[in-house]
């Protein structure tokens, strides 16, 4: 083999080697955000940028909370050292405001994931850090808001503005924060009006969506079971679960109730437009209601579903 051939062969070998190293290296690098998390990140950034706030991804729990001498149990302490928050929202001074976790299907089915979630929930409770757990359902549009998550995030900052104004004497000291009293921030009110008008036209049997809400007996989540009676023995039913810890801008129970009412409206509108939807009977509703009552400690205020 001549020198030129040897050099050519060597060049090919080096190129192949470098390509192989690069490929191996790429396999060692993990994507920081999966697709649902990427969507979550964009939604949060779109809202927080309006309030001089920032979104941080995959930040370690122990870097957010001062866990030393905090009274955490050993398993919570070890978990805080290893675990991270999917998203952490901070103010302009980088002070943590609230965390957001995107929960995939495994968070309902995988025992290890459920245990880890319980640890994180407990830690956030002890440190009074607001934590909002979401699913892809929060990416849906609601009212004038591009997504449900956008709406909920907006409410957090509006609540802060409200209390700052209160501290400055611009709002009476005895005035309570009520998110639905802020003009334009009750996105479901128009859907409830739609159902009332449909009732007046004889298109359904109830002017209001019936619902019951309660706290799960085996977790910190809240759930709402909603129904709308269409005609004799024909009902639309929906249930939504929500876990939001210390998220006082809009409590978890109310998040679940609003989303469930919105879902009822969407199905009812399809029904009126002659699309095929899932219709439940009185017996099916009764069973779901009994099961719900067994699994939840009911909240004080509920609208009777069925007798």
C-alpha cells in the first residue's frame, strides 16, 4: 500500500472514529424537557414574563428549600437532596413563588412514582411552598385564555397584586380575595349562562350543572363529579381531580369544579350539534355518585346530583 493510500485509509478511520464518539456522546446526553414539559414551560413563560417573573426547570428541591434542621423525616430529607421540581416560578428577585409538576400517566399507576409524589407533596406542605400538579388537560383553551394553565397562573399574580394594593390601603382591609369577582377572570361563567339559556329553550332538564366535590380519603387531591340532565334517563357526566397544595389564588376544589363544568359544556354543545357523545343512565349516575362518596370526604357546599 502506498503512502497516499495509507493516509486515505487513516483519514477514513479517524472520521469514522470521531463520528462514533459523537454518536456515543449524544446517547449520553438526555433531553432536559420532554414534549409535554416543553409545552408547560412555554405556557408558564408566556404568563410570567408579563409580571417580571422567571421560570426555572429541573431545579433541585434542596436548592429551593432550606432543608437543614427543618424537621423533615429522614426519607423526606434524602428525597429532597435527590429530587427536583419540574418547574419553579420565581419573582424578579429570584425568590421562589410556586412550583409546577407535570404528571404523566405513570403518576397514577406506578407505585414508586406515587410514593415520590407523596414525599414531594408532604415537603411542600411543610414548607408552605405552593405546588400545582397538572396533566395535558391543562393545555386546553378555556374562555379567552389560551390554556387552563395560563388562566390559573394569571390568577396567582393577580392575587399578589390584590394583596399589595390592600397593603397600600387601595383596597379595604376587610375585602377578601375572590378570583371570580375579577372582571374577565371567570372563564366558565359564559358556559353556565349558555346552559341556562338552553334550559329555557327546553334543550335540557336542569338550568344548572349539578356537582359534588370532595377530598380524596387517601391523598391530598380534590375531585369534582358533575352532571347535566338532558332528558329522562339521559345524563352527561364528568369528573376531574386536582392536586394543588397551598395554591390559594384558586383552591384545588374550585379548579376541579371549574374544569369539570367546562367539560360538561363541551359535551353538551356536541350533543346539541348532533355529535355522538357518551350518555349515562340514572342507574349509572347513581353508582358513580355512591363510589365518589365512598372515596371522598365531601366538601360543605354541593349541588345535588340525583336522589
